[in-house]
C-alpha cells in the first residue's frame, strides 16, 4: 500500500496529539501503522480520533512545529488479519454453506430450495405461516400473520415509511387489463371507497348510518318525523344571509314568504305575518310611514292596570291616559269637593316653552309649545299629575311627570259650573221687583 503524505501536520514536543490539514487520517491510516514525524522518528499510531486528529506513542520527541511534512507507513499484518477474519467465517458458516447442496446450480432459486422462483422481486406463496405480524408494527415493511393474541384471526400490518401510513388496494377488470379505483384505509381508521352498497340490513346509526334503507325509514330511525312533517331538536343555518323559504300550495315562485337573516342581529320576514297567539318582544322598531326606513328607536308599552306606560329605549317618557269612564270599573264614587274651581283655574300658570335635550331620548326641535309645568299643577290639583318632581326609577333614570287631561278637563267643567251659578244669581238680582196688586 502507498504511504500517506497528503497535507501537513502540527505536533507539540511531549504531546501524543497530531493535528493535520487536508490529511484524511480516518480513510488512509489504521491503529498500528507507523507515523513518521517531522523529526524523522517513527511512532506507533494509537488512535484515529477523526479525519484530522490521531494519537501517537510514544509522545512526540522532536521540536514543536506547525504545517510540517510527515508520512504514515502501512505496516505488515493486514494479510494475517484478513486470513483470520476469513477463517472465522469458515468456522461459523462453512457447514451451513455445504448443506445448501446443489442450490448453487440455479440462476433462479426455486421455491423447493427455499427461493421464490421469480426474477421480478415478487414472492410466490401457496401458504403463509408468519405468526403475530402485529408484533412487528415498528419495523418497516408489510407483514402478514395469523392468530395474534390467540384470537383466531388472520391479519397484516403495513408500516408507514415517510408517508401517512395505512394501506391501499385496487381491483381489476375481468380481462385483467386495467385497475379500478383506489381504496384506502388510513392509520387512524378512515376507510375510503368510491361507493358503498349494502345489500343486507342498513347501516345502523351507531355505526354512522341512517338506520334505514329508504327515505321514510331513515327519517323515522333518525327521529326527524314522517315524510311531510320532519321534527328537529334544533336547526342552525350558516351563510352570508341564511334564510328559509316557504312555498304556499307548492307555488313555483322563488318563495311565497321568506324568513331571512339579512343583516347582523336582524331577522327579516319578507311577506306578512299573522299571529294567532301571544307575541312577546323586548321592543318594537317602527317606521315613519310604510315605505320609510326603519328608525333606531325601540318602543315599549306596559299596561299598569289603569294606564299604558310608554318607554323609548330604556327611558320612561310618560303615560297614555285612556278616557274610559264606565261605572263598572269604578268604586268609591263621590262628588269632588273643591273650594273653588275658578280659583284653581286662575292659579294654574299657563306658560310657553321649548323642549331641550334631556337624557337619552328627549331632544330639542326649536318648536314653541304652550302648556303647564307638571309639579306646579300638582301643587294645585294632586289628582291632575302623576309622578313626583325630579323622580327617578331604581336605576336612576328619570321618571317623567305626566298631566291627566281628564282631571284638567273636569277642573274646567267645575269652573264653568261655578260661572253658570254666578250668572244665574246675577240674572235673578237684576230682575225688577213685581208691581203690587191692584186694590
């Protein structure tokens, strides 16, 4: 063998380490070879640590140098090592090789001699006796087995390589000229086939089927009712504008009535709705006319037992007084005792005013109105005003005071009656005294 002289080395006096540059120690030297150092002395290679580092014995005796020339001399002994290694193989495998007999006479080893009888790398089997292939799941390849875990079943394992695992198979046509579609079974248990036909009992619901082999029986098994009246525990529609269309009398039009979620948070009925039962809502949006746009204000009305309270959004704005006066819903009826209706009417302060911005609902519009101030009128006639001055509800919202028009009307009626009485009295006083009767 040629000596190794490629590259250069660096050595240190008294050190066993030799560091090389462009040397490839691992490919061209062996433990036991001779290292001829820059000092011209021979050393034994004790270890090949890497492509660029070796150890020598004894430690380097010469002067410390870098980038110096060197040589590695292969020593005699390789032939003996080769003979010893071959002798070990002969002792271990010689009898086994001799027992193969005439199998060496075949270019293709037949099945009877333990071969496959094929040249295309496929194996030809009449019987497979591999035991418990499932135990080989961590070894690359495909394994067939029988009676794993003493369960009496045949099985096979296909180990994943660099892919997703599982396995696939195909059928072929009767002429054996083309394959059918691929069918797969994934590692996580997903069976994929192009179509599935069940000729016996339908696939049960517990196995992902419908439990029926017709639409009617499937609906019944799934618990969604009969043909014309399916029943669901809940329906969720998800789309840009999800909707439900109704076709009265099977009309061919796009729809007769449509219920559509046309914008966020708003369900729109396109058509008309008739409610034969009670209707509850958190409030009502109204339009300024049939074709106007919807306003942003929510209206609510609440019957107190005698009047209708009106709410705009979360603000109480007053009471709608109903002028029902049937005696049948009145009790404790008594004549009103007022010292003087005329004095009360005279004391009412009639004012003009404009509305200002107040709270979340009231806003000024620049219009001048004529009327009364509620708490002032309440001081004169407590029955003509509801609420209290500066009143609020439990949330701190203003409770607007309201005038009772009927109380004010009856105040006027009382004053008119007093005036009429005064007129009658004045007329009686102005009548001339009757002339005495003739003697």
